[in-house]
C-alpha cells in the first residue's frame, strides 16, 4: 500500500474522468422531459454538463448544481458555463454541500456523476467524520475499508426527489464485496428500480478498474433489479431498456452477482439451498486462511536454500500455489517433483526458542533476512520474534484462493502446509475426507463456487473462507468406499493428465448426483450452464 506522500495527485483525489461517450449515454437514458433540478456532485472537468449541453437539454432544466472540490477544475467549468444562469458551479467539498442541502431539504430530480474513488486513508479527518456520519445515519457501518464513492452514493440517494433518478459510474465491486453489503441493502430498500450495466472490456483501462453504470429510480411501485451486459460502450447504441425486464429484488445483503442468472436459475439455486440432499462446505469442518508468513519470499524456500542453510529440520512440505497441485491429492511424489523442479517447496517453521540456541546456519539465514530488510514488513515487524511464523498447523485439505478456470480442492497426503494463497481445511470428527473431496467435483458445486466467489477485472475468481463455506455440496455420507475411491482416481487422472475438468464433472454428475442421489438430471445441466455462463463472463475480462 502506498503512503500518501508517494501517491499521485490524481490517485489522492480519486479523479478518473468519464469518457464523453459514456456520459452522453447516461444522460440519454436518464434525462426525461420532467427533469427540473439536476446535481453533479463531483463534476471534475464538467463532462456531464457537456453532455446535457450537447444533447440540447441544459436549457430546459431550471437548476443545475455542479460541485467540485478542486479550485482549478471548478474555475474551468465555471468559465465554460458562465453564460448559463441556471448552472451553479460550487467549489466545495461535496460532503459539506450535502449537509447544507439536507438542512435546507433540497432535492433533485436527476443526479449524475462519477464519484471519486478515494480510499479511507487518503481522506482528511473532517472528511472521515462526515463520511462516517452519512453512513451511520442511514443504518450502515462505517469502517476503514469503505471508499468515498460509497458515501457519495448514499448521500445522493437521500437527495433524490420523490420520483428522482440517479446515474453513477461506480466500481463493479458493489456487486460482490463484503464491505458493500450494507450498501446493497440500503439501495434495495430505498430505490424502486435498480439497473446495473456492466462491460466486458475495461472503461478505464489505465487503472484496470472494472466499473458498472448504476441507475437507481425512486417511486411508489417497486419494479426490482436488472443487470444488462455489454461488450463495450458501443452497446449503448442498440440498448432498449424497455426490452430488459426486472427481477424481484431481495432486500438482503447478498451479492448482486446472483442477478446475472435468470429468475428460473435463481429459483433452482434456492431449491438446492433448501434440499436436504445438500450441505454447506462449512458443515464438514473448519475453513481457515492459509499461513500468513508476512514474507513468503523469505519463509518459502527452494531445496537449494534449504541445503545451504541446513533448514531441513525446521521446514515443512509446502503447497505454495496452483502449479504445485498437480491433481486432487497432494502426495509425497508431488512434493518430490516440486522440489526437484526448483519450486519453493518448503516452509520455514523456526521453533519458539531463544535464538541463542539456534544452529549457526539458521542464525545466518535470519541475519541475511535482516540485512535485506525482510523483517521490516508490517506482519513481521509486529511479532515478538519476526522470524517465528504463528498459526502453523497441518490441515486435511486445501482450496485455492485465487483461480482461473476453476478452484482445485485438494486432499493433503504428505503433511504439507500452505501459505495464504490457499485456504486450509480441518475436517470434523467422523467426516470421511474422500467423500467430501468427491462431493465437490460436480456441476452444482461448481455453479455455487462462481456464485459465492467474486471476480475481478483480470478474470480472476477469488473465494474467501466464508464464501467457500457457503458452497453447496451433495451429501455422500453413505456412498460405498470402493466406489468413492474408484471415482476419485478417475478424476485425479483427468486433472493430472487431461485438465478437461468437464470430463470429471460429467462422471460425477451422472454416477453420483443422478444415479446415487436421485437428483434431477436437468438440475445438473442447468447448473453446468450457470457455471459456464458466469465463468465465461469472468474470463472474458481477463
């Protein structure tokens, strides 16, 4: 994380300006004839005002308020619109402007904008206090993870008139991240209709930030929510909102990525969640993040380093990343293969003992780390002894945290450990690990993996421990042990040699879900389509 003094002026302001093509499209979609008052809460270079003028709408509006905190930018916009009596350019902090408008009970028919993406640590103390007040006064929690755009959105929804509309360019993380849970609930309770327009290609490629166009509408009749997917900005040319129906909105904190599925698919997902033939991953044991070393480069070592510093007695077998996991079992043979290929296949686990008692070679390796500043990182620096890694234990299984095509769920067959690139699982007593392993590799569980996880602009699927815990697995408590092992060997062979995971899914769908559990074959087919659809969407942005 960069310190404020090292950050660019643009980054500190969160100023990433909206393309005119996008601003025009948003104005076209939202500026209906009965718009009397308009607000642009962070006007920057005035692109939304330019759109209103270019589309011959600005003269028809009674009042346009444009707020901009930067004096130079506000001055430029003021010069461009000094001949418009109805346009008021205000050089002030939007949070303070909002407080004044609330006191005056001022409301707007249309609010347009691209709010600044400013992290909490870059806000002033006054801004932090104002942001916190905005959030908590609307029943939301305020914490250091929340970006300024969240408070902008909440404040502007409050400033909408009875039938007002808001159109914002905001990060796509609103769809899925945990810190936006309160925001999703607030928006679903305070808006009658929500439209989210997503893009396969990045609108702001310079910052690799995936964005959505958020359109919210107040009103007395609730219509619901819809997600419209486009390849790029050219999609607006053919967009007809009348042909895109709404789904009923759930007033919960759940991820909005669920609305990428159809109403019928959502009903199927709900049916599976309540079907007693399925259980959550979390029902089978403890799911935890892997070992947080604070410095993987220092603590995960190759065989060469191990031999040079005599570290063999203080290292554990390590499964460090996806390329270390060749199949669905991590075996001694896999570990030997990783060691021989030069991978960082060992994790250093120095004992909690006085350093004076350490062998000379171990002290030399620690000294080497200190000479290179390896002990200065945050996690290492707050430990009593920076070179002793906490919470080291051997799990029963691993689950890859960040994934491309699909996450691997791997049983631990060689007493290995993992860094926090993988999650670790310790099964409950009486749980058969092989049964749980087999229960993951099917179309239904893969669909839930995409639904429960979160995607990023680069096409990566990330799954946190709590999200992994919510993946639904078919219950295989009574499956014959020989049948289970036979199927697992076939899946392991496919993963190791073919890497066409759908062949494995075909096997488990047919022989386990349909034949053994009696699950409707259409459920398997529909869930395969959900998985492939969400996977394609994610990978298309890679």
